[in-house]
């Protein structure tokens, strides 16, 4: 773990140095382009403070891991709409399975954001699903939609609170 932190610091230092060279001729108020995390990591490396170094690295990894990922949301919504999921498709008998969910590419992943996704599947299953995000990561959301196939119609709604 410590070796990775040192490698990361070397890479960040090199990146900062290269960014600083490019920024020297720009009129940006003297900013070198380094982030607060990079600054904290560089300062920790210079002072030998391994606790601060580790904390800055962990914060950067946590921030990256909690970014919104549309593909993950689509996969989760597909599973939520599946007949075997509680709150998913209701009814009895053979139900067509949702095979694909497509959400708009411009979804930003902000709490409270609302958008409509298209679902499709077996036996010509198709429909729209309205989604409202309950967190910035897209792992908590509400959904409500109507899906139809030949001889089959269902309304589905639910809340997903854990990704």
C-alpha cells in the first residue's frame, strides 16, 4: 500500500510539474492546475507525513468510486424491472423479461434529477420508465413505468435504495 502511495505521489508531482509549465504563460491568476488532493499529497510527501498522504489518497479513491455511472444505473434498473424482483413486473404466468434499458446520455447524476429511460425485452416488450435519482451516485432512485408486449401489459414502480 505504501509503495502505491509513493508511486502515485511521483506521478502526481510529475503531472503537476508538466501542468505548471503549460500554465506559466497563461493568464490564470497563478494557478498551477493542481487539485487540492494533489497539493495535500505533495505536501505530505515533502514533510514525510504518511497519515496525511494516506488520507489524501483515500479521499481521491473514494471520490472516484462514488462518481455517477449511467451503465450501472441502467443495469440496476433492468434488474429492478425483472419479473423475479420484488417491486418489478407483477402478474402471473410467463412474463417477458426486460433485456435492455437505455437512459439518456446527458443524465448528470444529481440528486432529484428526473429523466425517462426506455426498456425493451423478450416478445417485443417495450415501454418507458420515469426515474428520479435520490443520490448523486445513482444507487438510490425511484422508478415508475408501463411496459407492454403482445398480450401483456404491466405497470411497474419501486424504490431502490442500495446499489
